[in-house]
C-alpha cells in the first residue's frame, strides 16, 4: 500500500521537475509573459514578463500520471474531467490575454458559461454514473449525512463555482495557490485512502504535480500558473470533495479560497454602496502586502492557516 501511494506522487513530481526546464524557456520564447496591473503593489512590477500559463505543467503531471491508473480506478475519471474542463477555460482566458493581447481575456459571460457547462456535465455524471447520491457528510457529526434532495444541484453549482473562482483569486503571489492547494490535496489523499475510495491515484498525482511545480513557482517565481492552473486546481479540489461526499469540508480545509472570494465580494459591494473600500486592495492577500507584509510572509501565513484547518478537518470526520 505504501508503495502504491508513493508511486503516483513520484511520477507526477518528476514529470513536472523535468518539464520545467523545457516548458519555461519555451513560454519565454513565445513571449507568454505575465501582465502586471499598474494599480497593484509596486513590488509586483518586476514580475512583468515572467512566463505564465505554467498551469500546463501542472495539468501534464496530473493527466499523465492518472493515465496509468485510469483503467483500474474509474472513479478518477470525473475528477480528471473537471480538472481538465476548468483548466481549458483558464487556458482560453490566458491565451486571449497573453497571446491575443486582449487584456481582460474571456468576457465574464463567456467564462461563466464555460464553467456552468463543465459543472452541469459533472452534476449529470454524479447523479447517473455514480452511487454518491445527494447526501453530504456533515463535519463533526461522527459521519452523519446531510440529505440535500432536490437542492443537490443548486448547492453543487454554488459550491463548484465558488471553489473554482476562490482558487482563481488565491493565485496572485509566488507559490501561494500552489502551497495552499498542495496541503488541501494531502488532506484529501489521507481521507481517500482511509475511505478506500479508489481516487487516491489522482489525489496523489495532484500532490506530486504541485510539489514539482513549486520548484519553479516559489519566490521568486520563474513561472506562473495563470488561469490555466488556478481554475484547474479549483476544479480538482471541488470534484475530489464531491467524490468523497465532503463538499461541506471545503469551508474548513479550503478556507483560504473562501476568504479570498469573500474579500473580493465585500470590496466590490462596499465600493458600489458607499464609494469606500474595506481593504487596501482585493483579493485579501494584496491587502496584507500593502500593509507591509513581505510576499513570502503572506504565503507562509496562509499556508500555515491551511495546514491547521486541514488538521481540524481530519478531526471533523
């Protein structure tokens, strides 16, 4: 069992470590550089031109590793589909921004439409091709289930879209989204093994892929994941949670995603209603930067919080 757990982690890790020196210069050659907002922290201006769309590296590690296990572990297929589906939407967004020089990428309605399509297919698959049902495990209930019944679909859309966009907002500092998400992936790997759920190959692949990507993504980052990576990671996390009947645990283990989304909502609502801003800048990681925290401190604190919340999540099973 230990060997089976370790192998997909190592495969994905080494795929990404080996791809980095190939893909990063290629992205530089194609001038797939990051655009940095003028109204953001001044320290970010030096990041301009750093290759983005590095999420392709993350996806490669997860997809190639999962390929070796797909036949024996069919349960990983919906997770892989959602990860790739949201990753493709992110890729289109990055491509339009970086290559076609359309600063806003996909229009808001186009991005949302794509996300709704992927979510709808996932919902259909869950209800017609799995035995997961419409119940969710309640945290700190001793394993009791919350039956959602007819509310299952609207709740699913709310949780999936919220998680995916939360992951997207979290990507803004060197190594932040990668560090937070690898801890969440470790949490779900532990749970998947304990539940004998047959999805551990892809959760392990997620862990290995993110660790390999972090080799090039920690401060100072040599490559950014872009929306290609952040949307894919959000899809990976939320689909994994649903395959384990644990979407309610996302409020605990993925609390950083939640806080990032809420900070943007609060900022926008406050400004529209009062013309005043609650935070110096949203998402909230930029608020702490503008308050004087070094980028590395923000990443470290957010990662520590995630690790603590993952331990709490384990206690809640």
